[in-house]
C-alpha cells in the first residue's frame, strides 16, 4: 500500500513539475517577442538622449605667473598650462586613478620651457596648434603632444612639445609689428598666417615647405598685404584647408579667397540681419569656424548664433544663413567654441551660462551654468567626451556624455541642410571615402523606398491573388481545387533569394529589352480572357458539355501563354515603329525619364509573386468558409452565381480579405532579398516605375555588416529594424484581430 | 452580348484568368529553374564559326552557344552592316569562348548574318581547368616528361595526375591543417597561462617542445607536398586555340578533357550524371564561379540540423502549453498574438536582433569569460554557425507551434478522456497518448521549419554566413564540431555568386544549378510535410467515426 502511495506521490510531483515546465516554455514565446522589442529599444535609446555633463574633478594649482592657455590630452589624464614666463606646466588629472577632490592641490608633474622672454599672448590655432607671441613680437608655433609608453611596465603618458615649423621664432610680420589679431592654419605643404597688426595692416604670410612639413620644418616665406577698406578688425580666422579667411569688421564679416597664392581677393561679405529690435543695438559678438572649416558661426548680442556656408545658387556661390540657434533671450553670446571632429559647438554668455548645440541636426543638447562667469580658458577634449575649464588658478574637469548629437527625431524625418548642398534635402548617405565626411541619416528616402516597393508589389499581387482566390474558393470543382490550391501555395515556400536572383538576372534584362511587350501584356491578357470567354459562350451546346466552364483556368493557360508569346514576338516590331527602334533611348531622351535596369517594375513583379500565395491562401480560406446556407439562400431567391458572389459572399468574407491583404502588405514591407537583388538600391525619392529604390530591410542588409558597433550609424540601423518591427506588428495584429472577429461571426451564423 | 455581360460570366472568366496566371507563374518558374539548372550539367556541343564582317575580315570563333536573342535591326544601324532591309530583327548569339588567358572576355556576341560557316569539328576538345576557366581548342601534342607521346595516353596520364592531386589535397587539408590547428591551440594555451600568470618554466618548456615536434612534422609534410606538386607538373598538353595560337597547359592544371562533339547520347547522359555528382561533392573554384557547392550544402545542412535541435523542443512545448494548459484568458490571447507576430516579423529584423543580442552581447560576454586568451580576435563574439542556428530557431518557432497545435487540436477528446479515466495523470496522458499520436504533426512542423530555414538568407547575412569558408564547421580536429566558425549557405551562395562575383556571366549557369538544388530540397521537404499532414488528417477523421 505504502509503495503504491509513494508512486502516486511521485507521479503527482512529476505531473505538476511538467505543468510548470510547459507553462514556462509557453510563456517563453511571449518573452522572446518582448525581448526582441526591448533589445531593439535598448540599442536605439542612446541616440535620442540629450547630452549630460557631470563634474569629475576640481582642483587648484600653484602658479606664480598668469596662465595664458590650457590644454588636455586625449584620455583626459594630463592637463597643461602655458604661462607668461613661457613655461608649459603639466598636471596629472588622475594620479593613481583617484578622483581629485575640491580642496586637493595638484602638484606640477612636469615642466618644459619654451621661451626665455615674456609671453604676452597664446592663440589657439586649431588641431592642437598653439601660437605663442612674446613681448618682442616673436611668434612661435608649438604642438603639445602625448605619448603612451609601457617601458616601465605600467602605462605612462609622456608629454612632449613638437615644433612643426622649427624651434626658432617665425618672422610672421616683415616689419616685426605687434599683432592685435592673428590666425593660422597649415597642411603638409603650406602654412598660412593672417594677421592684423597694431599699425593697422592686414597681412598674409605664407610659409611654403621645402619638402614636407610632416617631417621637415624648413620653409620659404612669402609676405603679402591684403587691401582692406577699413581699419577696424575684430577677429581673424583661417579655414583649415587654407582656402578662405574670415575677417570680422564690426557687424559684417569679410571673406577672402586664399586659394590663389599671389592674389588675395575679397570673395564675399556676410552681413547678418541683426536689426530685429530697435531698443538694443545689435552686434556680432563672437565668431568661430565649425569643424571642417566650411561653415562660420556668428554669435550676436541678441543671444543668437547663426550658421553660414557657401551655397551654389543661380548667381554663383554665395554665403547664406542656414540656420540660427537661440542661445539666450537676454544676453549676448560671448564665446563660441567648436569641437575638432564633429559639428558641435559650445557657447558662453556673460553670466557664464554654457550651451551645447549640434548644427546639422539643430539639436539643443545642454544648457546650464557650470561656472559663475566665463572661464579664463575652456578646452574641449579631443574625443569630445570631456571639458576642461580654468578660472583663477582653478581647474575644473567635466565629463560629457554626448555620443550621438547628430541624430534627432527631426534630423531623421525632416529635410536637413547639409554643408555644400544647395538646399535642405532628405538624404541617406551613411559612408563615403573621405575622412571629414558627415553621415547623412534621413530615414525618409528609405522608408519611402519601402513604401514604393510594397505599393508596386501590391498593385501587381492583389488583383491576381484575389481573383484567383475568388475563383478557387467559389467556382472551382473540389477535385481541381485540391490540386490547384497546394500548387499556388507551393510558391510561398520558394526561397525569396531565388525570386530575387531571377528578378535581377533574368527578368530585369528581359523587361529592359522587351518593354513594349510588357506594356502590351497588361492590355492583351485581360482582353484575351474576355475573347476566350465569349468564344466559349458561343460554342455549340454539345461542345460546351464536353468542355465545362469549370475548366476555365485550364482552358485559359494555353491562351495566355500564346498571348504572351505573341506580345514578345511583336515587341521588336513595336519598338521599331513606335519608339524609333530603341525604347530605352526613347524613354530617356524623348520622355526625359531616367531608366534603371533594375527598377520598380521588376521589384513589383518579383515581390508580387512572393506576396500572391500569402494573400491567395488567406483570402481563399475566408471565402471558402462563408457558410453554405448563405449562398444557397441567395441562389434560391434567384440571384445569379455572380450576384451571389458580389452581394453575399464577398461582403461576408470582406474582413478576411482585408486581413489577407494586410498580411501580404506586412510581408512586402519586410522582404529583403528580392529588393536587394532586383533594385539598384539607390535611396531616391521618386515614384517613377522605371527607377529603383532602397528599402529599410535592404538598407539594413547592405550596411549592417560594415557599421561600427555602438556608432550612430549602427543604432540608426537598429532604429530602421525597429520601424519595420512596429510596421509589421501593427499589420499582423490588426489582421489577426479582424480574423478572430470573422471567425466568431461565422460560428454565430 | 449585353445579356452575357449581365450574367457575370466574363467576370468569372476573368477570375479564372487569375488562377491560370498564378499556375503559369508557379509552374513556369519551376520549369525555368529546372531547365536552366539542368542544362548546366549537360555537355554542350562546341561549335566552330567562320565569320566575315562588313569590312571583309574573316575570323574564326570556337565555343559553346550560350544564349540567343533577336534585336531590332535599327539598333545596329551604326555598324553599317549590309543586312536584309526587309528583316526587322537580327538574331545574335552569345558564345562562350573560354580561353581566358588569350582574350580578356570569355564571352562574345556574334551576329548570325556574319556567320559564313558553322561546324562542330569532332577533334574539338573542352579542357576543364583549375584556373582561367575552360579551354576550347584542338590537341596538338601530349608531352610526357618532355617527350611527345600519342594522344591515346591522355586518359591514363590524366588519371595519374588526378590521383596525385587527391593526395595533395588530403595532405594539405587534413594533415597540414591538423598541424596548424594544433599550433594555434598551443599558442592560445601559452597565452592563457600568461594571462592567468600560471606560465611556469616547465609549462613554457613543454609548449616549446610540442611546438618544435609539430614544426618538424610540418617540415616533413611540406617536403612531401612540394615533391607531389613537382610530380603533377611533369606532363603537359599542347592545344591550338581558335586563332591558331598554341597554348601549353600543364596537367597539374587540368581537371577533365572531354570531346563533347564525339559523344553519343548515352555518353552524354553518363557525363551529365557525373557532372551532377561533381557539383554536389566538390569544393568551389575560381571565386565560387566554378566547381561544386559541397561546403554550401554541408553548411546549410549543419546549420539547419542545429536549428532543429533547438526549435523542436521549444516549439512543441509552447504548442502543448497553448493547447493543453493555457486557460481562455488574456495571457493566452497575448501569447497567440505573439506567435502570429513572431511569424510576421521580417526576417531581417531577426538578423539585426541576432547580431546585436546574440553575437555582440552574449557572444562578447562568453569571450570575456571563457576565451580571454584569443582576444581581441573574437571566438563567439563574431557571427558563426551557432548564432545562425539560434536566430533561425526563433524565426521558425511559430511554424512548429502552429503545425503542432493543429495536430493536437485534431486528436479526438475521447482519447484524452479515456486515458485520464484510467487513472493516468495529465503529463502521462500527454507523453504516452497525445504526443505519439501528434508526432506526425510535429514532424510536419519541423520539416516546414527546416524548409523555411534552408531558404532564408537575409538574417544569415548578418549572423554567420560567408562567401568562402576556409574550414568546414565539422572536421577531424578536436572538438570536431566548431560552433564558432562561419559557414557557407546555398541561398547566400546564390546571392553572392549571382551578384557579387567578378564574372557574373560565367557564373550564371552555376547559380541556376545552385538554385535548382535549393528549390529541389525545399519543394521536396514541403511536399513531404504536406503529404504527412494530409495522411494525418485522414487518420484523425477515421478516429472520429
């Protein structure tokens, strides 16, 4: 007895254990879907986060001399100061990986002497160059650098100073006058100084490398004076590509063309529309060059920053105001600092309020007061992930979390005006050969492409699939239906890679060479069906009995094949007589339509084939399961077969047909291989049937393997996948919901 | 006429036209793939064309007729041909001329009106080579060890070389491959000890000794390999091409010499079958455009098997839960929506998810924990066959669920009640009664899942497939099954060869053949599944009565 009981006990335990396991297994399906959803969101989320800036360290330094400039290494481990005595002092920011506290003073860890005479000014010349001006009006160019060494076993950062133009001072001005403004830029062959002297001359000094500045600092020097109609200069900037100089002259900016070595010409004058309110005088208060040097940013006393770059117009290239940023409502913009590699900039107003912006995406990323007033020196770390401020011998280090400023909801879905483009456009261009390329991520062209491909596919598939479904479900004899239905459904099993391959390599060239035939087919196929039907109608009775109407699909097969053959045979003839022998030439030259070999027509047909079985199968089920007593009733009341079909059957089955089309649309939207292989994958905005497109799915397949993990590009591709996911989720859930309702309706009938 | 229109008959015919069109497209598609795919294996006639162009230059073209098309004669006006003006179209032929080392393009179009003479000389041979594609020409001489010998010795010389080549391949792939693999493992072992700071002098010495032994072995094998290679290059064959150039081809380079024009139908048939055998069992050559697809078949099968192992239990358990345990509540409804949506989510989304979640997140963590010695080169943190199998398992999960549930729902309630009434617990009923009866339905689901997975390409492009895998994921080196390796896949092979290969025209027949293979596999899997399902339905219908 006890043994039996025990066995019952074990069996019960097993039973409930199994129950739990199976329940867990069942729920894991839901869990999987939620996991996919959440994971996609998790990857996308950082893209839409705005910047965060948090303090890392703050400490005072001991320094007798006045500090003129500061700097930072790439990993934010060392900071340096340049003081009036011509010394560079280095300070370790993270000694022994400890966070520095407020009251801690940091000792000087390293010192290097540049000049014996007193330094009066340090000019930041971009790309890690500093110009040192001493009291004797000598100019030195230095570039503080950092090397990582493992010689002692542990990691060490060793600072050193490199002199790209030699350790000797550079005679920038022939007459040795003092500069009020000086700007500098160089590449491997040339270095250019633009300066404004105390005696009011605007000069250009060009150093031409004897060999290559990257390893040999020797040069020849050339002096020029630039004619200037005024003697007021407030700021001077040279673009890093040595092509232009921007001279601020009061409330206007003069742009000089430097590309011609012998002749510096005034190229344009930028006069911002400052007069917006009469009470306050409006002035340009700050000027800076955006990374890349094509855009200039102008800050005004009204608290606005405007971005300007050259745009090709009908009257040649002109500087245009592209966009403005509202930095402050009450205060003037005092300083603009730009990042070295990205199109971001930081602003300061009088009260020390800082703002962080990204130009292209018009993102307003951060605002706030990190200090009570404008810092004496402000440095953005080379990787744009840290800020170093220096005020009253006090360093403050901040970490910046701002990895994807170029992506905003607006930039993804609205027109964006990129540098060098004539107007704002929707562009998807994620990579390019050049280094200073800016990724252009507009989801509009690829979403449009998805829609276009799906639309052409549905235009092709819906009529065929629905008519086939109607006939199979309602008119066909059961014997034939048993064979026809699985045959058409077999198409669903065909791998789409094969459909895509046939579309791209077999169908596309056929369509290209036989365009008239394809056009002819669309007209001749329905007509030939009518003619056959009429011919059958007029057959003698005995023959009709032998070939019943239920055989219509079989009768039509040879007819349709024959018509297709005829159309193709007629194609070259039509081409000769109607289109001057070459229809492609005719379309491109006479009609002015661009023609791609792999175009929307090819995709429409190929993807149509992929979608037909989905729609056919579900619509057929819906029509077939319309209760028989409904049709019998209608027929008994004297309606014809066709009337019954239209008024009773289709009406009852319409939700099912709707859900079939939804499912088909869902499939067409997400299809990858066919579009990938049957289109040219160019992201264009054009409904033309003779042009291709790029879809979300194909875009992911093409670009995902090459995108860098964690980059904006990678996350935007995840966003594209998420959009697809949501798209199909809505379609499928809607279709399923409608189908459930229909099932309930049928069972109640 | 009007009455006829009112009767709706024309519309009925029009809808019948929809059925006809669908049938034509399905069957036409299958026929297209089958005919193009099979013709790849059929030994083609080699033609010799004598051409005369409009300037009176005569030339000879030798090759296989690859394609023919007619074009409007107006498109050729600029060529100033003297064509029959009454003809609106001109026929032209695409000839595969091979001989890639002599001409830059191994295909050329010739216009039919330019042909003055066309023949199929019996002496023309097709030489299939390891590099530079086919050679079409006449045998001038066979040279054995520097001496010219009779052409009749060709088959025996060729057999000898092919045997040598087999030896070389085993030596290279199996023996030398194993040594390289062991050397790499030793390097990793050393690195691991270094990282864990457990590299004692003894250990270092052991490893160094083993490396030395392996390298000595390698030296021996390499010598043997070089000797064999020299052996294969002993004999040559002299061939005369269409422009009377003489080309010497080493036997080391030759795979097959055939005399297509002399073959009778039976010989052609035999060759047809042997070509198919070579296609499914050989490795690809020349950037995948020639040779066989064995690694792709192997990769597809292995990946699908792995997937089956994962998806079957998951799918069956979920289906059992939905049908046997789930109550009629909101959770069940949600679950059903989840199943429908899992089936409807685009496959590329699974690829993106698999890449981000499995490869980078899970795989990256596995590497950190278990394979720190190979970092920064990833082991599981990179696309591979295991991640592909798991990703496709999620993708095909709904297929198994839906099919299994359908099977479960067809089992008459009486069988359950009988079992329960006799005192069996629910799980015993499931295990002993329900599952055995439903097993054909489960089988159907699994077969359909396999068919779906075998044809899916888009997600695999992200999670593990490559155009050319140097090693199969299964080989003779411990642990034999290398789940971290990338693999080749038939579907991707089609995409890659058809669209990424440098010589698309030459590769096209191979793509058709691959497509035929894939379609055959998938269609037969589907038909099997459908027929099992139909039989099952019949059986249940009988059980009910």
